[in-house]
C-alpha cells in the first residue's frame, strides 16, 4: 500500500508540473495609464480635453508617434502600453480666445495601472 501511495504521488507531481510552469507565463506585462483632468478652480473633472502622451528625446512616442486622445465624460483618458516608460503628458482645452493647459509626468511599471492627474490652469494661453 505504501509503495502505491509513493507511485501515485510521483505521478501526480509529474502531471501538475507542466501546469505550474505554463501558468507562470500568463503574467500581464502591459502597462496601463489613466489620465484624470481636473479644472483648477472647481476641482471638477473636465471632458473633451485633448491629451497628448509622449516621450521627449525618443522616437517611439514622440512627434507623429505621440499618443493623442480625448477625455471621456468623467474627465479620464485611458491607454495601455506594451512596455514600461517615463512619459510626459500634456492636456489642452480649446476655449474662446485660446486654450487652457496642464502637464504632468508619469513612470509606467510593468503589469500595473498608474494614475496621473492634470489640473487645467484657469489662465488662457
């Protein structure tokens, strides 16, 4: 009986070993960014703000490769990245005689979601 238990244990271990090896490969390596845009005076979320995400001095996320999007009704713009990076974020809102601006920096980490908050100045440029 004892010999059968040992054989069963070895077979069970051998059958579970590939499952444990392959499940470790499913780790999420993407980086996620949530940009929250707030009004300086009211501290309320602002929708329809143009968000530009780029990497100064790098060709991956600069110039024509910069990521550009609009905030949703909750004042949030979301984007997923393939690899960690240090990024600069600019937010602009067109108003009657110019635009309102805000900026921030963020460092993305593998498998994590980072939140960046940008406050739009009340000053019009």
